[in-house]
C-alpha cells in the first residue's frame, strides 16, 4: 500500500546542530498514525520487484542514475510520490528548481485552501531541508528562511509543491518535516547551572517563546484570576499573555498524513488504518497530580473531589512520609494510578550524585514498597527536572518505567499532545527507547496561570486528535478557585467528548495498538472486493478502524468484518473522508469492502 524509501546510513544534508539521523523517525510517525507501510531500501527503486502505489522518500536521498530512472518511470506509469527535505536530485520530476539547503525557517500559512495544507493556520517552525522554487509544479505554501538568511532579491522559496508527471503525481515537502518533528520533540541538551545537578525540562525546548507563541487575551475577570497574580492599577490582573498555543510538531506530522490521504484518495486508492483512540473518539484527556510532600488531608480532599467527578487520574507520588497504606489502597481501588514523582536527591545513598540512576532506582523501590505495587508504570520528575537530552529515558527503560511525562509546561513547548517514543538520532540505525513520552500542558490553572488558558489549550488538543494532559497539585485543592478550575476543566473536556484516562491506560492502549498489523489479503485484480488481514496480538476493545474513501466517485456501500456486516458511518479526519468501523480486535480478522464504482 505504502512504501517508505529510507537510507539509515545517510546523514541529513547541511550544517548546524540538527539531528543528523532523524529520517528513521518516519517509522514512529506512521506507526502512531496506525498506517500500514513497508520500509524499502533505495536500491528497490532500480529493482525488478513491483513497488507500492505510493512511495514516500523519508530524506533528501543521494540516488544513482539507475535509481533516478526507476523513480521517474514509477511516477510516469501512474505512481504517487511524496518527497521530504529536498528533491533527491529529481527537480524535474517534482516540478521545482533547488536553490540551496535550509537550516531553519518558518512555513507560512497558505493563501488558498487545499486538502494538504488545511491544518496550517499559522507560521510553523521547521528545521532542515532545502529551499526550492516551483517551476512546472504548483506551490501550495511558502517558507521564510532564517538560516541561512534570505538572499536580497532572491526568488521566493516554496515549501509544499504538487506536480503531475506522466500518469502519476508528486508532492514535495522542501523543509525536512521528519527532522523538524523529532528535533522539536527531543529538543536540545539541558545543561544545569552549577551547583545544581538538573534544570527544568523547559530549558531543553528549541521553540522560540516569542515567535512561536501566541497571545491569549482574557476578558472575563473570573477566568483571569490566579493566585500568583499581580494586581494592576485598574484592578485587573497582570498575566503573561504569550504561550506556545500551537502543537507545531503535530502540525508538521499532519502535513505528511494529509499528503498521504490526499494522493491516495484522489487516485481512488484505498487505505485502512487503526485510529488513535477507541470508540471513534476524537481526542482524550488525562489528569496527573504531583503530590509534593504527601500531605494526607489535601490528598483525601482531592481524592474525594475526583471521586465525585468520576475521574480516574494519575498520582505522581514522592516516596516520602505522609500517605499511608489506606490512602494508597483507596487510589488503587478507585482505578486511579500511582506513579513515581522522582525528586532528585531524596535517596539516603550518597555514593552517587543526587541526579543519578542509583537515586532514581532507590526512589522507585521505596515507593513500590510503600504502596505494595510490584510494577510502577509512569513517572514525572519533581520540578520537571532534567539533565542532558535522552539520558533520563534510559533510566526509565532500565527500571521498567514505561511512560514518562516530565516534559511540557507553558503550552506545547515540545510540539505535541500525542504520546511518542524517543529515538537515538546522532548515529545510523539509532535505537527507539522503550519509553512513551506524554507531555503536559501547564501547571495548575488558577495557580500559575489564569483559568482562561484552559479552553484554548484543550481546544488545540482536540483539534489535533491528541490527549489534553492537565496537571493539578493536591496542595492547591482547598483553594476554591482551584476546585472550580478542576470542575470546569473536567466538564469542558467531557463537553468535547473526551474521556478521562490514566497514563497507565494510555500506555497500555498505545502499546497494544502499535502491535496491530494490517495487510492486504492478496485478492487478485479481478476480484470484486478488497480484503485486508488485521492481526492483533493483544485484546483491543472497541478499536476504531478507518477506511479512506475516494475523493470522487461512489464510496463503498457495505463492509464486512469476519463475515459479518459492519456499521461504517462516514467521518472526517485530517480533512479527508473515512468509513469508520468499531470492533473488538483479538487475534486475526478479515475486513472486506466491495470495490466502489466511478473511481479514477
């Protein structure tokens, strides 16, 4: 169905400090999207085996003459091609002229609507790739370069270019979407200022707080109040209005997904995929608490409030005195989650630095003993402490922590509201780390920021089909404004259809859905229906299957799953139409769809 051409040995082109081997991260993007694909070496372009209808070049490849000829023949014969980070020496095929390399710039929102760029509503930070100018192709969006600086009198740089070549079609992303997504996610190394051994994760964000931020203007006094506020002369409350309100990595990921859906649907090609969430959910919500001091009365107050609201949540708990076994048992019986709240230096062991694997392991083991839990799934660091770049994920992986949510604060500072796996990007064949990252939005509406920030942030998560992760500390729960904020946040998320899940539930769901495979059942071209084999090693209750519908012509009128008729209402995702099927997946299943008439 989809082939991804990747050369993991080839570093990205250009200078600077961007990750040199980020192209392999396309696997993470497509796996999270639930899209079936196969990785192919660039040698496949000159091979004798048939290629999938759609190819994606994950990087600006160095192709030899035979590979260039094979790629051109593929498109001219009706193939669909997406390029990333440059034209791979195939300017004519993509309908562009390459100007030079790009280190950093801003994608500009398009003047005209198009299915591929429909999610690009503000300028978006990108890193790496090429500057090109559309020649025979049609530019859908442009880019403003920062590094190298724009040339005076030089041609305008085009960022997204579509082109018809022979019977096929190409679409080029001149900036490097893959490197940009990974670079925004993983950021830069955090270097603490001595004598501190760690700093906040915000120090690792590579986004510009000013240019990448948006101003939130709050008129309602009730939504403006927060306890750290500064009164102004007119009686209103001062607040820092600018916040990173757009999940920029999600915007770039969306561009790639929209391009895949657009090319396939326009060509009348089908594509089954496994949606992010069960029951056709558009988005999800998650609430975590950092227990800071484990004060029992405040803990019980927050627990009782969440019981009233019927919200399971994740308690990131310090392994210090305060909570007793009865409190931990109440959390467990209420289907809430007990997670670790690692606070550097709490271990009594002094053979290692305060920030160390030994310190981390001791706190994990202590919390496990205090709670009676043999397995702790999640962690958030106290003070969102961090050092280095990926080092801490290895600590988590070594100790069995499966989900980490120390990254975030002040909006989408790491570009996403989706769970993602980190990757070693400084060497060929870099490993994916077996730890999911789930960033949070901001700390305690009405305490460190106005409650009026809540709706804009949750709305962005909903629009991006992600998870709105909000953080409330028990220490503030008896403030009436904080209680009001919790109630209104829960109600607003539910008004959007969001369900509240613990991070353990999100972890289990994400890992199980990643194990699902979807493949063609191998029907011949003369068959009157398409058939797909779906294999799920784990049990996935009410999983959501999507089937891409053609952009024109008659959509399939009936679907069968394991021989039984399946209800398949039409939904819109990423600006394209899909048939949606909800099913319990466990083991092997077969999905059949009659071939639609009127397709191109």
